[in-house]
C-alpha cells in the first residue's frame, strides 16, 4: 500500500484517536512501574511481554518470519529508533520530570518528524502543515502548562524527552523507506522481537535484573497494561495509520495524548476539567483542522454574500 503524503480520512482519524487512548496510558503505567523497577528493566519487560503476546497471533495469521540477516536488518534498525532509544529515554526522563511533562515533550514528535522527512526529501514541507503543528504545540502548552518543572534534574528530563521525539521521527523515516510493504502485525511483532534481544543485553549489563526483588501485584498489572495495550495493540494500530496516511500524520497522535489523558482523568477518575484545559483542547482541535486542510476547501466553496 502506498503512503499518503497529506490527507486523512474518517477511518484514519478514528484510528488516531484510538492510538492516543492506548498511548496515554503508557505514561501512567510507566510511573507506577518505576516505583519498583529500574528504567532499563522496565523497558525490557514492556517490550518482551508485548512480543510474547504478538508472536502467537502472528503464527495464527500464518505470517512468516524474515529470512537471514538481510531480512531482519530493517526491523532491528526500526526497533533501535522506535523502541530501544525512545523508551529508554522516556522512562529515564520520567525519573526527573512528571508524567504530564513527559507527555507534553512527546508532543514535539511531529515537528521532529517534519524536519527529518523534509531533510530526507520524503515528505514535502507545506506551510499549512508547519503552521498547524505550531498551533498544536501552543495548545499542548496551554493544556498542560501546570505539568511544571520540579527539581534540579529537570534539564536532563527535558533533553531525554526531546531526544525520544527525535528518535521517533527517524524511526518513521526508516519504516517508510524499508518496511512499506510489511503488514502492520508483522512490523509490530518483528520490531518488538528485535528490541527484546537488544534490551536483554543492555538491561542485563546495566541493571542485572536477576538480582532485583520480585515486584508487587500493582507493578505487574502496570506491566501487563503497558505491554498488551500501550505496546502490542498500539503498534498494530500505529503501523496501520503509518501505511495509510504517512509518517507526519501518524505522529499527530502525540498532540492528542495530553488531551486524551485529561479526558480519561475526568471520565475514569472524576477529575475536574479546567477552563485552561478547555481552551487548550480548542486550540489543538483548530490545529488538527489546519493540518487536515479540508476546512479550507469548504471555506473556499462557501457562497459569499453579494
């Protein structure tokens, strides 16, 4: 299936909304699991459990494994920049900053993706798209301006969060160039399998997880949610949108994640939505309309008063 450079249809927007729900939970799950697990071990367990969930599904669907080093090479490249590097940077960053601020930093992913794609010549740099993303980032800042900085290590947390966003942009480029014909389930499963192998070495050397105490029930529940919902299922949705709509469009989900987190807090936890959050949501909605572009066609076609 060919990539679309610009437009998204109703199904794409629905999948993007679902993805924002799935990934909103990852910051909460991370925060819970980090109380008992070191960051690299958390990443290893998240990725390995997700791969274990998807491998039987892959077999049931009758999809074959890559053949030889050449077959696995693109999956390892994508796994490095889509899982290993950003997941590690995000969870390490969350030891310095709040989950809310980590979600805000994650919203810079579309800007980094635009820069990476434009530099590589893979997607055009339209004024409408850039303007929409800037408006969207303003909305995110309004939405979560209360996330705040709260310590001397905040600078490290900011750098780690921005580094993760850049890594996601590079991963989107790699998927577009080398895995365009790979089914979403296969891409998700093989990149997570490759990530598991890399993280097993990294976490084994740094954390030596076999020396850690057995985590409690809350941590295991957080890990299951992180692996099954925020990783295994989420990546199937992610690669589906990526194949249909292009790299920059799929990263719009990071603008929605802070908004989705607030809505979940209101619906599930009964938290109050402030006027500031309503304004931020309206700004983000305006940004998405600008990026989508079809609103301008409607305005141009609207009859004018004589």
